[in-house]
């Protein structure tokens, strides 16, 4: 995969065996680059080009941007939606279909018994599928005991599973992790062949798992 940003004279490869880090010391350029990514993820045009085998990629389908690490949870809204869709499909497969129907019947019987003696006229609307039950039980990823690096890893693994392989882009990740935590996270991502682009506002200790490009305050590429 390649990423190109003409405004900063950037054109580099993002590989599965190295983490790509771009350090942008110029504040205005950093803002412009991250804003461009955000805009494209919302479906707008932009200057940054992601490509695979010389074919441009739709940023919305090819990338995932993480700018907030406090607080950070695996349970992002779009990922939960994908999880529910997968469980909904599983609920009607050959193995689970009978159990799913039994659950619907049991819940329906319980609700009708609960309301049958009420003086007011009451009615119920059974959910069309298992999604309503999943929401009622607040089914989600259990990340309560995970450290920040573990949550980031779990989020990227789960996103890759439910939304497909993509490029993860982080902004100032190194500000929240020690060098040891970062190295361990990078090693885990490379082992799982997950592509990561780190955008940083300052240079940090160089790690064996990363390739670094620096754009200094004068817009020179180092």
C-alpha cells in the first residue's frame, strides 16, 4: 500500500513488515494532513491518496483513524453495529435457528403473562430479529480489565475481523505509550499483518519495527 500527500511532498510505502511513522513538526501541516483524512472518511474529496498496486482506494473502506486515546474503548459504535450484524447472521444459521426461535417464543410468553392482568390495554411489538435482544443485554466487547495498548490491539483485531482489513492511522499514539509498550504493540500488529501508519507531532525513540519520515518546521523532508 502507498500513501501520497503532495502538499507535504510525501510518497511512501506502508508495509506489513514495518510500521510507518510520519513525524510532522510543522503544526499547520499536521492539522491540514489530519483534517484531510477526516474529511475523506466523511466521504469528501481530499489530497491524500491511498493506493494498492497503483489503484486509488476509497479512504472510507480502506482506513480507520484514531485520534482519541483518553478515554479509549474497543466498543466503538460502528464496530458494535458490525458485531451485531455478525451475531444476527449466526442466530439464523443451521445450528442456532431452533434456539433463536425458542428464545422468541419464551420472551413473548413471558411478556404476555406479565401484562395480562393489567387494567390498561397493553400491546407489545416483538423485535424483528435478535438485534433487539442483543441491545437489551448490552452485548459488547469486554475491555474493562485491558491496558491501553491491549485495548488498541483488541480494537484493531476486532475491526479487521468485522470490517475487513484496512490501514489504521493513529495521531500522537507515542504520547500515551512507553517505548516498551509501543514496541510490544508494534510487534503484535506485525505478527497479525495489520498495517499501521503513525502520525506524530514530535520525534521519539526509534524502534526496530518502524520506518520514520520527518517533516521539520521548515517543511523539509528528512
